[in-house]
C-alpha cells in the first residue's frame, strides 16, 4: 500500500513531495516522489499525560473519538480507577484498551490513595508497584503526587521510585508550585516530568534543572497561555497533554487543537510537532512509529499545517479514521462497581454554628489550585446555609464505599442561584462531591448518584438531569457521542442554574483533591494543602488531631 502526500520530516526540518509504502503494518519505504497531492503526512499525535477515566469513557470508547483528531497513542495514568478498584482496575483498563487499535501506554499508579486523609476503595503499595512495573504493559511510574513523601524520605514512597528505576522506566512528577531546594531534591530522587506547572517562572526553573515540562490544556486546568512562550528555547524537553478531558471537549478536538493554537501564535512548526509527536515517544520508549523506514505505520494525513484538519489516521498500517468517520469498532465490556453507601437524609447535610467567620474554598477558573478565604456565614435557626447572594454555597463530600456522615464545607465561585450539582468523578478517591443552594437540593442530587451507582447530575426542584457512570462509578457504558451529548445537557443545566464556570463539573471534580493546595474537602473533613492538615470550618478554631506533613 502506498500513501502519497507532502512528507513532514520533523527531525530534519523539511517538507517534501513523497510516498509512504506500507507492508504488514510496517513502513518499508519513505521516498521522494513528485505528484500533485497537497495533503500532509506526519507522525500521529500523542497525549503525553491523560487520565482516560476523566473522559467518562472506557479506553475502547475513548479511542473511537481520539483517532478522529489524529491521536494515535496516549500516556495514560489509570490512578482514577485504581483508587476505586486497585490493581484490578489497572488491569481492566489495559485489557479493554488492547482490544482497539489506539495505542494506550499505561503507567503504574504511584499514589493510591493520594493521601490517607480520605477514603479510597483500594491501596496500591510498593510490593504491588513491583509487580506492575515488571509487566511489559506498564511503561512508567505515574505521577508522584506525594511530593512531601519524597522530600521527607518516606520509605514506602522511595521504594516505589526504586522499583521504577530497577525496571528502567520513567517516573512522572506532580509538584504544583514546588520551587528552590525542594524541587531540586524532588528531581534528584529520579522524577523526570511535571504537568502541574501553572506559571512561566516555575516551569522555567524546572526545565533548567533537567525536568521535562508538559503543557497541559484540559477541561479544567489550562496552562497553555502561561507556558507556551517557553517553547522556542525548550521544545526538546516539552510535550503537550490534556490530563483530564471531558467527553464534550474530546468530541471537539485533542492534541491537534494545541498544535493549531501554537501555530496561530507564530511558533515554529517543527518545534511544535516535535513536542506533539516525537518527544513523548522518545521519553517513554513508546511502541509508536515516527514515519521512518522500519517503523510501525502510525501516522496521519492532514489537510494543512495550520488547522491540522485530520483526513486520515493510520495505526499499524490500518486506516482507523477518515474524514470524520471512526472505524474503531464497538466492543462489549464489563461494568465493575463498588458503590456501597445508602441513600441519605436531608438532616445529614445540616451543620450548626454561631461562628462569626468560616473558612471558604475559593475555586478558580481554569485552575486546580484553590484559595482559602474567610467569610461571615449565613445562619438560619442556628444552622449554616448556602448564601446565594454572596455566592457562598454549601458543599459536601459523601463516602461512596461505606455509610458515613457527609463532610461539609462552603465554596465560592460556583455561582448557583438554585438547585445543586453533584458528581462521583471526584479526584482522586471518587467519593461523591456536591454543591448546592439548599440542603434539600444537595440531598436530592447525592441520592440520584447513589441510585445510579455513580455519575453526574444537576437537580432543581422537580427537574433532574443525570448521566449514569456505572463502570467503577466514573465511566459510562455508552459510546462517546451519547455520553458527550448527555454531559452537554447537564453542563448546560448547571449554567442555567447560575454557574459562570466554563467547566463546572470538571472544576467540581477537583475540589476534593487534597494534594493540590490550598483548601479542599475530603470525606473526612476540610483540609489545607499548604499545612497538609485538617482545619476547622470555623476560623477561630484550630484542629489539632492530625498535623503530620509526611504522607504514608
């Protein structure tokens, strides 16, 4: 089979009229040949860090959509499902992904649970990491979120890193805002990447110390604009990733959109394509062809090198997408789940106080980090209630694995004027997280998810819209387009209720992620990521039960 077009030779920084010859899934020749075909042939795009689960799709359904955008492979961290189902969840993702052409390269989740200040469904210790790292299906140790454990020489953390080194596999980082001597020690431990940089200076420092920096542009965290100007001098050590991408966004585009944005800003084509197509393959030793003789035939055909409209996607020489049509076939898959909590009563979401000030989580548009602010609570009959006028709304996290009292806090910037929204996609332990304007609406939303054994929903009076996520409580059993359509409807309803956030459900999903500073809420209580300790809702009180810094 021969494919003709304008060959984009990224390593040699040239474009020429040519032909790619394919036999048995391999490229046997890339040759110059004159013709009149104007389309461009280049290596396929690679997402260098993504949690497939955050698309709310199993890998086989994710693949159907991703190939339309020229994505041929991903570096996939399965720690979302691992926090729910442990090592079995990792194997579930690997086996499901193997049944479709897209090349998923999974890592061994390093932090399950992310902390012991919350309830997860499983634990993956260093012995299980050893077992996973020995597998040829595992390509790296995924993001080491427990940077305090690295800094304070936690024995279990260092064992996990040591197993990755023994099997000669990279270790991914996760250290938002870490600078100076701490980041030097973190990198010296053997950690090679970070996708959590949110300022130019932070990323520049990490690059200067030899770390590879990933430019992340997902559904919630968006760091493209902050970091893209580092590309000209650092492109050899940078990559693109989405980290977390909801299904409606995935339908619109993937890494191809980041390339188009960068080209529109005037950045060098070959530098951008090296980041999008070459660097991840080299760093993670991926089983991906790079449009060279004897490579596997993994490449794409695009209409131009400006918008990167994908005309064809080939993986192992197989045409898997063409002109907006995906040829990835549907496969049947199991729906493991462990939702074990009972429906809740309204009274469980009531909280009494006479405090003059309370701690409030300030959510930030396009960021995973939050601020701690203090605000006068609205108290009715001795109970703190949502204050819609000042946009101080009640938030709760409900343990999904067993019956336990909900943890209560308050949050700003969700903007709801009525109703409630809830999700069981709540990084990283995937308990139920909910924000609402009244205890009644909060309770109603939580019970919708318990009945569905996972999902997202928006409720308002008698109106309710929900997307069930019966696969581990975090993934749909529907295809990507139906999942995306339902998600869009619920997202639209949340905005009709008053939310001004671009991606309210994605933002909501990170409000229980304790390893991202500052103020977050787990099922066990209000937590400061700066002090790495629980704090009291009332400002004048100080919780002293647990103030340790090192994660175990």
